[in-house]
C-alpha cells in the first residue's frame, strides 16, 4: 500500500479558505476548480472540511458540483450530526465521512452510523494543541481546550470503529514551518499501524518525510503549501517517489 | 454499451459512480428495486456493510434479480460490497448469507485497507497493462473456499461480469481505463 498525500480544502460560508493556527481565515481559491485540478494532477485523495456554522444543505450542493469533476476519493467533514446527514452526504459523490465533535459528543450514534456504512467509510478527526509537554483537544463547538492523553484518546476512537484518524496540530496549522513530529511517539503502539492521517504545518515537500516514515501514518494532509507556495502536487509526489514508493501516475 | 443502470443502494457512494459513467458518455439511470434490469450494463456500487446491504437486497426482493443478471449474457459490474455480496457468507455486521454466486466468503481483514495498491489485471480483460494501481477502501475481503490463495481477491472477471474489491470510479485514469476495457470486452 502506498503512502498518501492528501490536499485539504477548508470551506467557510461556502468559500474555500485558509488560516493560521485555526484563525485569521482568508479566502483561498474556488473550491470546485481547485478540486478538479487536484483530481487531474492525480491527488491520492481530497479532504474537504467545513468550519464555522455549517449550512449542510448548501454544502451538499457544493459537494455535488465538486465531485462531478473529481475521479479521486473525497472525504468530507463538518456539520454532520445524524444518520440522515450521512445518507445525504453519500449521495453527493463523497466516499468517506469525517466526524469530529460527534465522535466525542455521541460515540454511540457514531457506532450506529459505522454499522450502516462500514468502518472503511468512517474517519475521525481530532484537533490538538500542545504546550509544556501537555496535549489538549480543541472542541470547535465550545471553543475550549481540554487536556487529553492523545494515545488513549485515539485508541478510543479506533474502538468506536473509525478506520482512520486525522490528527491536526493547531500549533503548526497554516504556519508552513513543519509538522508536529514529536507527537508521532504517541502512536508507537502497533494498533495504530496505518491508521493516522497527520495534518498541520507542511511548508516544503520534505516536511512529509518524517511523518510518513512512521508506521502509524498512512497519509498526510496538505493545506496552505499547495496554495501559497511555489510547490505543486508533483513536487510532493517526487519526494514520495524518492523516499518511499509512489503509485503509478499517468502522464497528462 | 450505451445504457447503464446503477442499483440505488442507500449505503453506496452513488454520486461517484453516476458521474463516472456520465463522463464516459453513457446514458445512466439510477435503478430502484422495482425497475427492470434491462440496461447494457448493471452496476452494484460500493460502500455499506455486508449485512445491511444483503438485508436491503432481500427486503426489496433483489436477490433473484441480481442473480439472474450475473448468470445472463449481459454485463454486470460489482464494486467493493457489490463484489462481496456474491459470496455464500459474509461476516461484516454478523454472519449473513450472501447471494451464493461465487464459492467465496467475505471475512475480516487483519487491518483496514484504505489507500492505493497495485493489482494484477486478468488477461481475459485484454488490457494493454498487466498491473495498475487502484484505490481500495475495505475492512473485509473476499476469500475463495479452496484455500489455495491466502490473499483476498482484488478483481475477478468472467464472461460478462467484472467484480472489483477496489473502487474504479475513484481510481483516476486507472479506473477509467479499466471500465473502458470492460466495455470493449
């Protein structure tokens, strides 16, 4: 199985945005065009996340338009609070759903959803910040931080039935200064093998080498560096090819 | 083929499959259980658990309809769970009888398999490539009863049927090419 490089698109009020440390949101690009170009450039997967107050029906409309031109897997998270939300989501061409708040607020509902659609379609997402050797989970609904043990929290998410977990380090998010590699030791347990998608801080293609070298990390999410720097998806593919193994790409 | 009917399973990523075949300039319909299966190609899309999918098939009396189709001389494409249901038994969501078309059972993998992997393509498809990379998204795999092969089956082609554990509709150019070859076969 190949390691994955997954561009992420953040939607806020229907617009694609980027931020720094989960703040300072600025309009980034047109989501439909960007997703289409990522698909043509053969992205391994595209992760779309809605933030802020989510008007799900209008987001589903956008996802319909986005997925029409995308031939690569799409995962989506944001504003999903019920089984019927997931049913509606799957009709749009999205392949996997991402649950953050719901995973902690109502794990029993998550289990029910997973029993309908399968673990393979279910991704958990956890946003964390770290300071003085302590790790905190950020609750986007209450906007509060709570101290956690990252390893046992992620084990709990796997026990609910999620097949993968997106771990986003807020300290690094949008900074392009490198990923929170020191957190990788939280996933040394073999139960995490190929179960973690690491996110936050990628600025240059070489930043992906360390996390992708860890057994737990099956893929990395890339945000700002594909939009605000000179690097393209092809540059990241070159690093994967040099350091790991790259899937066969077609010359387009 | 010019007409494609996609079985509208409530658990499937139906939008993806629909847009792929639309892009390939086919006339595409979403099929409700009461609709006729007289299209040039019938597709059972992926996503959903084995037990929920089989329960839905049986509740809607689709089992004999699907079996009739795969035994006919008209094309059928089963993707992911659409392949798994051809087994005699599946274990996802509890032990559940499948359609019993293939001598296989659908069992839990050691670990979820999410990502791109290389697949050896059957010669019967007459592709110009012997291997290609496709996107997989599954926690259960189809294993043949003979026990000769220890790995799950990624792809199976026979006569007018193509069964894929991976998702061709999400496998970029590899997936598009595979569908084109199946179209011509």
